[in-house]
């Protein structure tokens, strides 16, 4: 009986210790939540992609391999990847869904996008969307869909 009690006590103490750890804690300041740090946009021509995104984003970025060019935006890296130029034996296929980019000066990005081409026919104008964001939509020359959003209007579902 004493041995069973000690085992149960150890189990309870272990569970209490684990409950306070970030490994199983679901809420609070010690929560370990994964964060996105790199988004990859597949492209079929690394030079064209690097030039397009440098102009669109207003950043030079940096070539990190023959087929990868990184653009640093705060804590996130927007990467363009030409798999063939990087030595892979597969072709790039555009992402199917939008990548949303929050910006301070939406008009500046809209002007660049207008100059570069690719604005959406239906949602390419800067407008307030039904969910409250002010944004515009476009596709890059490789078919990757992008949305630029005024950072003061971001809808995260926590705004309700």
C-alpha cells in the first residue's frame, strides 16, 4: 500500500510539474507557439523573380543560393525559389492561396503593383473589405497570389 501511495504521489507531482511547463500548457505567457519565419514563393526564373520582388517590396534582398533569393520583412523572410536553378529536378508551381502582407503605406505598394502589373481584375483596387481590412489583391508573374493589407486594419479574428 505504501509503495502504491508513493507511486501515485510521484505521478501527481510529475503531472503538476508538467502542467506548469510550456510543453503542455495551452495558455499564458510561457506558451510555446510556433511562428512562421519563412514563406516560399515558387518561381521559374530566379533573376526575374528577384528583380520583380525587389521593385514591388522596395528591398534588394539577398541571394542565398543559386535558386533562392530572400527578402527580410521584420521577423519574416519572403523567399523566392527557382527549384531548377537550385539543382532540383522539379518545376515550380505557384501557391494556390494568397500570401497576406501587412504594410504601413498601402498606396505606395499599390502604385508599384500597378506599374509592375498583375493586379486582380475584381479586387485590384484599394478597398475596405467586408471583414474590415483595407487591401488589394494581385498575382506575381509566376502566378503566386498576393494580398497587401493596410497594417492598421488587419483582421485576425481576435478583433471581434
